[in-house]
C-alpha cells in the first residue's frame, strides 16, 4: 500500500531524455485491492498514510444483490460530513460502481449502510481503492527549461482556449495494482482519442487496453484548478465503456466513454484535415505530471511537419514540435491557432540506442489517424456525424 509516483526526476535538460524503448504511462497515486464486505451500520475504511496528503479518493463498490431495494449507503468524511450516497437504482444495469472523487482531508472514510427498509439485506463490498496525492513527488520534463516549463493553468487562459479545453480530459487508469495518468481528447460525441501506450502502466504490449484497464479507467473533462485549496472540485467524469480501436504503430486508442453520473455529454473538438506547415504556431492542452489542465502556447510550433513513425521509420506519420510537455501529457491534443486538432502528442525527448538526446517532442499527425479510423464503420459514422 505504498505511494506510487510519476517517473523519475530529471534535474537538468541533459537528463530529460527517455530511453527509446520506454512506452509505459506515467505512474501516479496509490491503487490497491482491498476487498471487504460493507456491513449494516457503521464501518471505517483507511484511505491514507501518515505524511502522504490525499487530494481525493475513489472507491469501486460491487452490489451482489440486484433484487434488494430500499437501502441507502452513505459515505462520510472524518467529520461525518456526507460525501456521496447510493441506493440500488445507482447499480441498475451495472453491478460495479465507482464513486465520484471524494474530496477528503483525513485518512479515513466512514461507511453507513442503512438497510432498515430493505426487502432483502444488501450484499455490498469494496473491491478497490484509489487515493491520489496532493502533488507529484517525482517528475521528468521534455521542456526547454525544466525549472520553468512553459505552461500555465487553463483556468487563467482565454475564453476560446478554455472552450477548447472542455474537450480535453485526464485519464486515470487503475490495473494490476498500478495507477497512472495520461491526457486525451474527445473527437466525436462520447468518443475519446488517446495514446495506445496509455492503456497500461507497463511497457509490455500484451496488457494494453485490457478489459480490466477499461473497466477501471476514469476520465475527467473538468478544467478545475486545484491550486486554490478553498475551491471545491468540479466533476465532469466519465468511465470507459468499450475500447473501439487501437493501433500500436500510430500509438492511438479510441474508447467509448459514458458519464459517471449519467447526465453529461462529451463535446468533440474540431478536426483539421489540411496538412501542417513548418514553423506553424501551435498550442497543447494537457495534464503534465497529472496536474490540473494546463495550456502550452509559448514557443510552441511545428519544428518538422514530416517525421518518421516510432514503429515504422519509413512511414512519415509524425511531426516534431517545440511545445513543452511532461509525463502525463501523452495523448494530449495539439491544436492550430484556430483550436482545431492537428496532431496527438505521444513522445517527449528521446535518446536512441547509442545516440544522444534529440530534445524533440513528437506528435502523430491527424491525417494518418483519420485514415485509420475511417476504416472502422462504427467510428466513421460517429466522426462524420460530429464533424459536419
């Protein structure tokens, strides 16, 4: 139950490169299986360690008695304040249910199961617990100056940039006792595009976007600013319903998402099909180091409009760009000056075998991505409907 961290820190630009073989996502938070039955009355769940402040916690709860009705499960904080409540109707059609982000400052939660009016004693249990820290403790940068990365909170950006950011989210994955984060962008109604390598924490291709990874993934499309501790968390949370398509060569995955609370719709960003030009101005909306949503627009441009693919050097499917990024930026949309999606960020600085650091960020061009996705009937229909 130890805290997990982002990838190891780099103290200067010379050490900011990744080995070319590194394809894992950015580890962040604490995730552990803690299967326990929830009994009637009160019980306590430990969620934090001493000296490790918790930003928020999430529980995965299972209902094993769909026929039971009339019960209420209340989740309370250290001061007995009500954080969230459930009844059987919240589990209708889904035996498993993630809580929303529980904004707590203590080290425990109180569970209160009131079954006085139930026609059957409900069988509920906690399967998993995710606790997210107040800040990343280890970071690495693909930035021109790691001590002063050129991004700023989206909450302080222009109204146009904030509107574009409504289509961008942070993915928080939980699988095999690991928690990680990436970025992603909505390209059609409730259809999210991100990186293939964001499908698990490990570098292995065998467990990318497994059913467990999809089932345990939460996507937050809010652009809340956690820097103000007095400001309450605003939720626009979605879960992964299905993995519709993946392509390792392009490093992309498209997943169908569903509102966690059932009343949100994810609005797609506009896509540009016109090719990019060298030196064209860009912006990047992302979650570097699993931070609240950030905007990189200063000194952010196309360095090369045609670059080799990461798996196939002969395929010029990528661009080089100078937008500052960090672990957690994977899957972030690269936008033109009008806010149209032109590429998907997927790799930072690299050191190839036997070589030196390239000091280049890479993105997959939207053209090859669209060509691949338009060959999928279900995705093509959603894209055509959303982009016209």
